[in-house]
């Protein structure tokens, strides 16, 4: 079996069935002053016992454009196990009775809470919906006595506006990494024509 070295100075050519992302980690060490957004058309509900297929459908609707695939490669049992972890909380922004996004928080370390997934379906983006949802997350996390820090990571596969949005929300970048993964479009987990900003190599 051949191995390949990732060069930290210069270029590393990847096989066509791989994708690479620059990952940025950001943190928030105190609750910031938040610009309040009124969105009476949106409510936030905690999801209880969400079925794997329903979660995958929503995950695709939010993240397919941005090559989200982390949860799509899980089996039903693996996904059910993740979603039922006692310290993991899943919230759904709702509009007209249907879920239009994902807010997932991981409280495994109650002092350092991870914002694991955050996003809205495309037709809800805009008009302050993202700011409204982030405000909900920040309020929820920092209302807990043990919270000292909220952190997340984003990458070059995500929306190019993501990092600036998180920084405007009060997050500060503190670490970078390189992620190399199987291209989910090769296996058919995601369609070949999605995420045009990360071209699919035939």
C-alpha cells in the first residue's frame, strides 16, 4: 500500500477521489452584546428522538450546497446513537410548521461547549435568520452556569461568508487544520453536481 506525505510548505497532489479543506477553529470566551433580531415567523424547538432518515433529509437540505457529508456516511444505528447522546442537544428552527435548519450543541465538556452544526436551508437564509439563530445558540449556552467557552469549526467547503459571520457574532479564530477526506460525490453520498466551489474531479 502506498502512502502519501502532506507537505506543509508547497503543494500536495491528492487522488481525484479525495477532497481537502482548510479548517478554522473559532471560540467565544464570554457572552457578547448581541444585536437583537425579531423574527416572529421563526421558533426554535428541541428535537427529541428524531429519526435517522428525517435528520438526513434536513442535513442534506441545509448542507448539500456546502458539501456537508459527516452524518450522511453513518448507518442508521450510528446516527441514532449520536443523536441520542445524553450531552448532545439538537434544536430545529421552525417556520410554518416545518424545520428549516439545524442547531446542534455538544455539552460533553460543560465548560467548553461545541457548536457542532449550525445552518439554515437556502430559502430561509437572509433577513436576519442566521443572526436570530446564532443569538438563540449564544443565549442558550451562556445561560448555563458552567459555560466558560463556546467553540466551533468551519472550513473552506462551507459558505465563504461563514467565517466573517462567526467573527461578527463574537467568535475569535484560534487554530487551523487541514482535513483530507473521501469525496462524498465519488461514492454517491452526495450528487456530483453539488458544491461547485469545490469542483468534482471526474
